[in-house]
C-alpha cells in the first residue's frame, strides 16, 4: 500500500547567522505567522518571532549548521546508516506526519500523513524498514479517518528504497495495553474522557541490529512490548518501571534496555526470553530518564535524565551505575537533557538539551587527554527545544555528521491573519466534547499550537576548534539578549523597602485585546475587544503606573503558563504531552496534579518552605496536586510536601475554603448555583455563589490584625477566561469586567492598608492564547503597582513571564527555581529608587452589568453550550475568540486574528 504522501517544494534562505534551508511543504505546516509589522518594536529593537529568531525569553537564536523546516512540533528523528535520509516525526497539536529529509540537498522529499505520533521512530537500514509509534487520530481531523492505525496504540511500519519519495506503508503492529495495565491518571476524574481506561501510548522505539526484534516502551502501561518482526502477531509484554519512555538494543540482538520516567530506573530486558533481568536506579524517582544509547560493544549504556540535568553511564555487565555526569549550567536546573547519540568513533556523547536550546558534548575515555574524560567539553547552539539527536559516519563526500530535531524551531511571530471567524469549530472543542466534527477544522484558518514549526539541524561533527567557537555561541544564546546589571539604587532586591509581594495571575488575554486602545503604548485598537469600557481599572493602572508594551508569555496555553508562574519552568514531560492532550488524542490530563508532571526544581511555594519565607496561595491548583488524589508515584516525602502546601493554601471546593481554585471557571463542577465571581459578590448573585475578592479580604484582614501578612501572596483569578456565550452564564464582557473589578478591589484593599508602603503587586496573564496581537502572538498585558513603581512611565523594555517571576523572587528573597528565572531579566526599568507613587488606589466601579446573562439568542449560544468551558483551557482560542468577539460586536461582526496560536498550516 502506498503511504499517503505529499511532495513538498523547498527554497534556500541565506542569513548572516547561518545558511538556512527552509522547506515549505504543500501540506502540514506553513509559516509561523510573522509579518513585517511585528518584526520590530517602537524603539527599533527586534520583536520576538521566527524572522528575527528572538524568543519571548530573550534568547537570540544562532543555531549551528543548516536548517530544514519541518512539521508541527517534531519530537523524533532517525537517520539511515548511509546518512542520506533523516526521518522526522511531527507530533504536535495539529496534523501529525513523517517528513523525510534528503540530507544531501537539505530538502524534504516526502511527507507521510499519520493519525498521531509520540515521536518514536527507528530505522532498519539493512532491510529498508521504518517503525513509527502510532497514537490515535485527532478527533478534529475526520478526513484522515482512512489512515492506518487511527485508533492508536500501534506501531506503523513502512518500507523505503534508495529513492526518496517512494516509502510505502507496510502494516501496523498492535501494541494494546496488556491485561492488568494501570488505569490512566487524570484530574478531575469526573471530567476525564479516558477515566477508568488503560492505554499503551507507545514512545521511543529500538530495532535490533539484525532487524529481528523491536522494543516498544508503553508510556502509560508501565510495560514494554517485545515484537518478533518475523511474526508481528508475536508480541510479548514485560513489566518495566513507571512511565517507560526510551529504548535501545545492544549488539547481539538479545539485550534491550528501557528508561522509566517516574521510577528513575533503567530496565534491562532479556529479549530472547521475554523477561526483565534487572531494574537499575539511574536517578531518584521523578528524575525522568528519557533518551538512552548503547555502545557498539554492548557493555555500556548512556541515559539522559531530563529532570536532573545529568547523563548516567551504566555498566551493563555488572548491572550498575558506573558514573553520573552533569550537563547542567551553574545558573540553575533546566538544560533538560532528553536524547543522546554516540559519535561514530565513540569518542563523544552528544546530548540534546531541550531546555538549553543546545547540544552538550561529553568526551569519553581513550579519545582525548585524561583530564577531559567524562566531562562536558563544549556545547552547540541549536534552534528552540531540540528533542532528538542522531549521528552518522562519513560516507562518500559527506563527513561524519550530527543531526538534531528542534520542536519549536525559530519561534513564533505576530499573528496578523489569525483564524477564520466564520468556522464554528476548534481543536480543543473537539478534544473535550462527545460531539465529533464532520469536516476538518483546519480548513482555511490558523490556530494555536499548530504554529510551532520545527527545524532539523545538520552539521559536520565539529573539531575542537570549531566546538570552542560554538560553545561561545551557545553561551551567548542562552542569556537574554537584553540582559543587564542591577542598578545600584534599585529597590528590586531582597531586604529592600518592599516587604510584601502580591502576584495575581489571570487567564489568556493578549496585550492588544485589552490595551490596544491605549495611545501611549504600541497597540492596535482594531484588535481591542475589552477596552476601557470593560476594563477601566486596568486602564487606570497602566496610566498612573508603568505601561509595559513589550512583555511576553513563554507559553502557548494555560498548562504551560501556570507551570511558569508557579514553578518558573515547564517540564519536558509537559512540553511533549500537552499538545496531544489538547488535540483530543486521548492523553490524560495529569498536569500539575500528578507527580510525574512536576518540575525537578519544585514550585514557588516549596521553595518558600525550604527558605522559611512566609506565603499564602489563593487558588493556584497547578502546584503539586491535592492531598486526596490517588497518585501511584507519590512518595511519603511528596505527600508530606503536598500537605504542607495545602496548609498555606485556600483551594476552595471540592477541597476546603472559600477561594475556588483555577481548576474551575465560572462555576464549581459546572453547577450554575455555585457561581464563582472574581470580584465581590454583586447584588443579586445566585445563592451559594463564591467571591475570590471577598475570600481574600476576609483573610487579609485577619493577617493585618495578627501581623502575619505573608511575604508572598499568590492569587489566581479566572473570570476573564469567560464561559463563552453559554445560555444562563454571564456574558464574556460581564466576566472580563468582573475580573477587572476584582483587580481594582484587591489593589484598593491593599493600598488602603498599613502595609501599602512596603508592597508591590504584579498582575499578569498566564498566556495570551485567547487574543490577537499585531506585534507577537505571545504579548500580554502586565500591570505593576507599588509606591515604588514609576509614575506614568511607558516601558518598552523586553520582559517575559520569567522576568515577572524573577522580580517576585528578588523582592521575596526567594532563590531562583531554575535556569530560566535565574537568567531572566528582572523588571528594573519599572521601579524608581524612591517611593514616587504612594497615593492609595481607588477602585473604579464597572459600567457593565456583571449579572448580564447569555440567552439562547446570544451569538454562538448553542455552540458555547457544547463547549467544556468549566475549567481552564479546555476550549481553545479559536472557538472562544469568535464567541467573545460576536458577544461584544454582534453575530455578524468579523473577528480579528487569533492569539498565540497563529499558524499558516492550512492556508491564509
């Protein structure tokens, strides 16, 4: 059977930084949404985007080698033994596929459509066979139902020839969960579409040197499948550790190894007997062993631990750890090693670091002077988030080379075209409703995570001299381009005049959507949906206090955003899996609640506990879960940690307290009789309703009376997420106005209290996904309120969410949590050295009716009713943008471009 393929075209673009081979595929993924209007800010400085290669976190990418543009968020790659073909696997939110790169010409010569992918791929060059891990088809792509393996939990098998473009589908190998496989962990269980189910979720693959066996780690089944490739029906299962991920097979074809993410172990398998020989602890639990490679002799394995920035060397003869090598950076945890490859002469291990945007090079014994043995001798800068690395020896005129696959490529730019507002469909809608679309929803518009376009990098294995220059480049690239030293008189420091920090996190709005109508800033009023009439408090704040028009989220969705605000880091586990969960491919929603999804650095609150710094958490639910959740990977120490955080938190129902957490939007458990307001309860609110502000005010008054106002208060506000136009619920304008009123009331309360003179308040959005922006799809509105905040300033300095977190940490005396916040640019330009803005702030009453309700006649009401709007980010920007715009401007009004999810995937 001929594989479903498309032959793309290509073009070459030469840049000053690197010769870039850009491949424009006919299908799959187009440009990342850049436009000339978004390339630069009013100061002339570049704006983040693919054309500038500047990232929201300030990294100016200068990747080594030649780049080939790939598909949507590729996470897998394998190279043929002769180095001619690099097979890559697109595993993002949108259409998944295999893209085969001709490494001699730097072009993609075949695109093979597949239902879904995790990034697992292995090539048997001797027999010209390719094996790809197959996941379920995204429910919003019904036209792809004819593809093989649409139900997932399969390995897709292809045959290929020496002529690119002629790969053909051969068969599927079913690897369903074995009897007794664990039930998926998902929260809240009542809303999990896969609650009570078992899934396999095949991950990285390994094929034996002789092509006779395949090892398939089953990430959600705690086992590995051993496949006899001479008889694909002969599949044996072997229990591994928790969340198996990577695999390798030694020479001799009988010994295999599998890494286990949550267990922190390496399972050694006897492939002939179909049994497990040993579990070797390569790190502590939750250290996330991922990539693994075995040397030619078959006696040594190298394992990448993404949550601890380490590479572990394992003696496969004595079945023990021989040594552990750090690939971290001194600033903090977060290089995130995920994949590794031995050079052809086995003189080096090259490690892909998804958090460092680089490859680390480790010298092995025998190839260099002894002092360099087992040490990192250099780093190679890459495109954003390298997820796979491979090497190949010299062939003909081609030298030995290293190749990598970077999932986020050169970044995301402005989104001037956005979505097609006439289409009543979106990816997250179909992922969280039982209703199925009848047509593909990516027809003619751009959306969300589909704009993340990957890159393959190809370069000769560098000499020592070349590596030294690349190491300098990697060191420059990882530091924000506008890094600066602290002014001598800054108040942004521990032990300064600011003693109390309030960190307010809201939902999903872009800068232009709220503040595009502010003439002093770099806004586009045409894209403003909730201007001064709906958000008078925010507008007043950015008039008196600094207006920041160049601040960016480092996230495409709330799952990432809440990790960034609460932990300053997104674990690689989350980066890889949120796209599949949002796409409706069946990945369980375990983010934040279950230990497997937690960052290696912990959370703001656990760090505060370590340092004995007082804090209180109002409603942030993505901080280590609830103590009553059954989690098979929690240790007694973790359980105690959760209890300690809960003791300093109010997460409301269904836990205890009066402050419903950010797990709920508008109502608790979709019960209109338990409506949630951010602001103080308005007259006429339904009986049994909750108010975030009223709950905060009560506790704050008690803290003032007892002299126990904590150093850090973290507040999650959720109303500006909105419930769309669901009949019976408040209108989008009412909910955004409710959130705006809450900001005003909270700041009014603090500024009229005795601690105002020593306070700073930061108001951010966790992401910008539900709004358009003419500069960059990640741009967010941020307010900083303090007696020490500059009066009436317009600040064009590039900042990001990590800048806000680092500023909070500095004022609270918290040590950086991870590499990202340690390197982030603090918001020095926002603060004056003295108290120049000391007058209290008075709340502005809304002119909007906070109880205004959607009716059956409201625009898109029937559509909204079907959406899962009761919790954060269960509905995408595409649907909610259209609904919100119509609710404000009328059913026939043309909606503006979408938020950070703009992609050229299916046309303009």
